């Protein structure tokens, strides 16, 4: 019995020697990097406000808002009448955008500042942008509680700036102003309206955002 069993094992071993080993399973294709928005601070005085703005925007827009290294700004050349020239800041961001590659998967490049931006003699603005360059600049100068005659509140200011980051990103993606009153892309008028909105996009704007990002 033992001799027969050894013979069977020997035959099985000889048969197995003639077979090629099974090929290893193919490696899965690496997942693409997540989309992101690069945010460059311009002499921002309160880092906590910027951190809250980035976190709020990321939670409500579904993309990463990456705090990039600050770039030098020659304020003495672009500031007049107490205002920093928004067009010059946008061009500075456009230069940063041109250094990016498609594989970086950056939707937009945005500079943020707590300074008044615009042109001398004009009303202050919250943001300016160049859709062609996917570049813009956001100021939270007008978003502070002091504008309403209220005590300063950095948490509220950060959330307001976060909502404006979402709105500005949508404009840089070419999305129009939304007709829905509850959608953040409706661009609320004034701080009370901005505070009342959750910061969320409606289903239609969310789908349009994803379609624009995939182009």
C-alpha cells in the first residue's frame, strides 16, 4: 500500500512539473489624484481664519483646498488710495496657474488677502477673477463683523470666506449664477444673506461642477 501511494505521488509530481506557473494578477491602475484648488495667502494676518475658510470650502465643495506657499507681493507698486489693485493680484495668480501641469489636477488658483482690493475711487470688492486663466483673488476685507458694527468673530469670518471661496471656484469653472435661493452659487447679497446660507450647492450646480472639472 505504501509503495503504491509513493508511486501515485511521484506521478502527480511529474505531471505538475510540465505545467507553467499561473501568471500573477495584473496590477490595478493607480487612482488619479483628487482635484484640488491651490490657495495662496497674501499677507494674511490671521492664520486661523484662513484655516477655517479652507476647511469649510473643502467640506462643501468636495474638492481639496490646498494652502500653498505665500508668494511675494510688491504692495508699494500695486496699492493706491488704500486699495490693492485686484487686477495685478489676479495676474500674479495667473502666473502661478501657468506653471501647473494637467496631472496636477488643479481646478483653480486663488489668492486670499485681508486687504481692501479694487481700484482707487471704486467700491470695495470681495473677489476678482480671470476665467480664462482659472485664477482669482479673494479679499475678506468686507466680510468682517466690523462691517456690520458687530464685535470681531474669526470663526464667522472664516466661514464667510469659505463660502466665497466656493463661489469664486464655481466662477472660475465657468458656472453661472444659480437661480435657487438656497444654493450657495446664487451669490447672496450682503452678509446677512451669506450667513443664512449653508454653503451647499444644489444638485444641479453640483452636477455642473463635476462636469466642468472633468473637461
